[in-house]
């Protein structure tokens, strides 16, 4: 009996402990559920009060929209030359190197001139001898003719001497010199005295003058000078080297004469004309924009590329080089007084173009109708109004009626 009572008491104690434990566990679970509900409520509350998203905006404006034809182009120069030796000889001096800037007429290369100097002195002596003989013989001739004919000969002689002087100065041609000579010979021969002797003397003097001119020219050819101001782009000889007539010595270009050669597709050729403004972006200078104008259009298409060459004037700021690649945008038409929105503001949703405008810090999307466009701006025919604020940065993830904050 006592054992039964003891067993029953133990059972009651265990049952009581179990009941209390279950109660405690249940309370803990309830508290956890309440905490989870509280956290969820806080999160949902925070979501409904989310921070406004930062965006950048511009004001929609009315203005002129230039339409541009984009074409590839490359720089070239008007003034460039490959200078060759005109006589054979040894290179005595090279005064410049590749990349040097030179002025027109500046000495670049000098060829050994010893032989040319000797030839020049010989020609000067022969010319002096022929001139002396000419003077003596024509004076003797004057004693055999009448005063009337003497006057005519004297006039022709003066005219011939003047022609010789002008020829040496490069002011008349060899043909004009021979014409003056023929007039003098004709007058002397018509006088009837010393025909053959006078003719030989005059011809000898003329030949001496020509020989002297050639000797001077050959001597001058030993000094190779810059034909125009520019930069040495190539130099193919060195001091001590022997060159032949026709050997290329150096190349020179004038970067101030730079221009742009563009290539327009045949289908676009009807849009362009001389004088059109061109915006230029060089591959080597992506952050810079240059401007020029069309100054010439080729009268024929390039057969190989099937394009029309177009030539664009361009001012060189000092760092452009020949052969640089560029993108040229020819302004072939300007739309006047239209609503303009930057291209980067436009999104496409459900295959329809739209923009976000901001009203009272709320982003509202607007479906739009687009017109013409260039690489930066688009003509808007309907959907927005002048003066509204359109979002240009930060709109990619926006929803209609999102809260936004305008930043600069």
C-alpha cells in the first residue's frame, strides 16, 4: 500500500514538471512569433517609407536641332613634298633631322660643291671673254655703216643687252632672249657689212651667257633647301654618302595646311554641299571636338570604296598629324524651334519610347512620340512640354511614381 502511494506521488510530481515545461516552451514560442511579427512590421514600414532615389535632370527646351550625317575621315595635308637630288655628288652636310621645323628657303642638305665652283668660275671667264669680243667687233662694225643704220643697230644692241640682263635675273624666258638676239642680227646683216663675223660673235656671247646660267644653276643645286615652311618627316641620307641625280633626300610636310578627307556613301551624296558645317571627333583625342567646313566635293565616286570623297577645312591647334582617323558629322539640315530632349533620357518599355519627368520629387513616366534625332538629342513631337524636368541619369530602375531626389 505504501509502495502504491509512493509511486502515485512520484507520478504527480513528474506530470507537474512536464506541464510547467510545456507552458514555458509555449510562452517562448509565442514571444518569438511576436518578435518576428514586429520585425516584419518594421521592415514593411521601412519599405513604405523608402529613401528617395538620386537622379539628375535637365529642363526640356525648345531650340534648333542640327541633323548630322556621320562619315569616316582621315587627315591629309595640302603642302607635302619628296625632295630629290638634282645633281650627283657626295653629301657634305646634313643640317636637319626628322621632326625638325624649318622655314621656307632654309638649307637642309649641302652636296660637295668643289667641282661646281670650278665650273662656275670657268663659265664666268668665258662669258667675260665673249662679251669683250662682242663689244670690240660691234664697235668696228659701226665704222662701216651709215649714221642712219648705225642708229638702228645701236637701238637693237641696247635692247639685246637689256634682254641679257633680264634673262640673268630670271625675268624673261630663253625664247624672249633669242627674239632680241634675232632682231639685232637681222639689223646688222641688213647693213651689208661683216655679216658672218658679227653673227658668230653674237652667237658666241649668247652661248657663253647660257653656259654661265647653267653653271650657276648647278652650283645652286648643291644646296638643297626647304621649298616651304614645315616639318621634316623623312630623311634618307647621311653625311659622306654619295647620291645620284634623282635620289630622294628628304620629305617635308606643312601641318598648317592640314585638312580632312571624308568618305560619303553614294546614297547620302545628295544631302551634302560646299560650306556645310562639320563636327569632328578624332580617334586619338576622344574628349575633344573640332569644327570645320566642306570646301570641296569630288566630281567622281571612288570606284574601290563606292564613296564620294569630300574635303573639309580644319584649323590645326598644333597637335594634329597627317593620317589621323576621325569621325566627321556633317550638318546637312537644321530643324528650327522644336522640343528637344537628350537621347540618354529615353527608355523603351513594352516596345514604346518613354521618359521620366519629375513633379514634386515624384518620377512620372511619359510615353513620347519621337521625330528626327542626332547623336545627342531627339526631337519630341508629343508627350512632354517645354520647361518640364526630364531625368537623364538614374532612371533605369525607376517605377512610375517613385520618390526621387534631384542631385547635380
